[in-house]
């Protein structure tokens, strides 16, 4: 592993400006690392060697002229959900085979405008539907972490979480300096927790959704996965913007998130919701949670118990709302204009054959659930009721924040990473869905949430804590997350790939 790839974004940015190495040298170091490791980890579905070197060369020219943006020369990976002009963009689905858009997503365009260098497209659960990165048409991503056992590293392959598993695994394995990701019900925070990385899902509307393949439009939000809190702050600053092409984009100034790091927590009130103590939660998750409370107290925060009574309804409500929106969004993939097309005896037969072959099992499951809950006779009984629950969940958070709480601390996941092709998960999809139990409320309420690595379990796997903030108050999340990071330290997997 090259020393250059071990640098954080903040460190690499300074070194590039100090001319300790060039952007081309940095890009080449990452490309070499990807070429060595990707056959084992499967984090990238497309590596853009030539494009990366060309972008890095342009960065070197700007740096030599004393110019350059906030991410000038920094190599990053892009989740396969973001449209990248002329480059593979297929949401890791067979139905989008061969699709290379003629346009750029707003989020990636913002990054390129700030000088970032694209290393390639990252693996993900198909159409972002999954909690383990096993539903990808290109095969599962392998977590760079392994369980420790007597005599050395365990050999069991573990999932990196999902749907942004490729992003999280690539960041953890130092195959990119940072990565874009998306979060519909926890798809940034859960894989970040499983890989010892930092992931923030910003407030709904903070980052434009234009040019990002839709899963559930009222829940989807882009955000970064990075090695530490500072890098996440740097990336989000570049990714966030108002966008006339996205009517859900909010016109608010984007703060300098990095400036929030190091601020005192004195006067900050941290809420601990009793409803997040779920039945069967491992003792080590509870112990980590209490450790997080102690760290925040030591930093000057006041900790108070709070109640979010409708939390218990969040997961079932989410798995009505999200599939309903997915059913509608995925109706456009019909084999007519782009992607996969299988011939049929007529247009209806072509539709049926193309969609049957093009979508994977989990996507079909969610389309069927979504179509069912939107159908006549069930719309009022399921979808409308789920939306009412969503309103109550949002109101719970509003009442807690109105009572003077600044940030809420919870576990990020109910366990550490589990094995690839875990039989219990494969046999019961509901068990897989339960991985989102601590994260879906944030999406249902449109709030920001960050996952920060905070410790290791008994087998040496990373565990994360989640902080939930007021709308558009990502600064407090970075402020409190940095305190947890400073107390817990950083966690890096032992290279076996």
C-alpha cells in the first residue's frame, strides 16, 4: 500500500499545494492500489484510468499556476448511482446495460468544478436496494475487514453493508481518498459503520438529486463517505448546492463545515432516545453507546433522556413508502430508449421479457410490494397510513428539538458486519431489513445523520455511533462527531488483499 494512498483528503490537499508530489503521482498511486485490490474486494465496477490521469494532469496545471479548487487533485470514487458523462452509469443493474449518459449529475459536476479527480464507478446494491451490497448485478463487494480469531485474521468474507458498500469498502481499503454515496434508509451510515469509516446523510434537499438514479424520491439524499470527520466535512461542502434542476433542492447557504471541528460542546444538549434500546441488541452495542455518552459529557455536553415514541413504526412504514416510490420510479425501465432490450412478439411481451431479465430478485420484490400497496383497495390501508406514521415520526423529532435538544446520539447499526451469503439473512428478507432499524427514522423525517466509528467488537470488527441533528444543522453533527472520533481514534483494517 502506497504511502500516498494513506493520506487523508486534508493531508493530501496540503501536500499537493506544498508540491511534495503531483496530482498525477497521487492518481497513479490509487490506480495501482485499485488494480491490486479490486479483484479481491470488487469495490469498483469501472476504473477510469485514462480519465483519472487526464483530470489529474489538468489539476497539476492549475496548481502550478497557483489556482485550483477545494479538492484540486484529490482522487475520489463515484457510486454507480450518479450520472457521469460518457462513463458507465448503470445503478449496478442488468437492465441499464451499456448506459453511458450524455450529462453529469449536479453532485459530481460540483466535485469536478472543485478539482476532484474521478478514479471510477463504485459497486452498490442494485438500484440502491439492499443492506449488504449483495444484490449488485456485478457481484457482492467484500468488506476489507475480517474477524479476528486465534492464530490471526479470520477467513470469512464479510459484507461491507449497503447500498453504498462499494463506496465504504473503497474508502476503508484506501482505494480512493473519499467517495460519493446515497442514503435512502441508512445506505451511507450503515456501510460506514460496518467498515470503520465516516458517513453523513445530509438534510433532505441539501444536495441536488438531479442526475442521480432514483430509488425513493422523497427519501434519497446524496452524501460522502470518508476516512475521518474532517474529510467528510470537506467533501460535503463541495457536494452541497442549490440546483434549479431539482425542485426539492433547498436554497440555503452551504456553511464551511470544516470550521465546526474543534468547537467546544459546552452548552450542547445531547438526547438519548429510550426507544433505540431494542430487544436483542448485543451488550457490546449498548456498552459502546454508553461510552459515547461519556465522551460527549467529558467534552462539556449535557446529556438528557428523550422519547421518540413512534420509532417502533418507522421500519414497517419505511418498507411501504420506499417500495411504493420505487415501483413508480422503476416503471421507466422498459427496454425502449436505453439499456437492456430482449425481443418479444409484441411491445408488451418485450416489456415483460426485458424487465424479467433486467431486474434482480430484490428489486423485483420491492417493485411488487410497492405496486401492491399503491393498488386499488390497498392504497388507503397501507400507503396513506404509512405517510401518516411518517408525519408522526417527524413530529417526534420536532418536539425533542423544540425542547432544547441539539443533537441525538444512538447506535448506528444493531451489529457488526455479517458474513457474505449469510443463510439467516438469505432465508428471511425481514432480517436483512432490520439492519436499518436505527437509521430509517432520519430519512423518514428528512433530517441529517452521521455515523462515526467508535470502537471494535469482540471479534475486532468496527462499530459506529450515529448522531442525528436538526434540519440543515450538519455543523453540529461534525462538531460532536469530531469529539467522538478524537476520543475513539481511527480504525483501519489489516490489509489481506
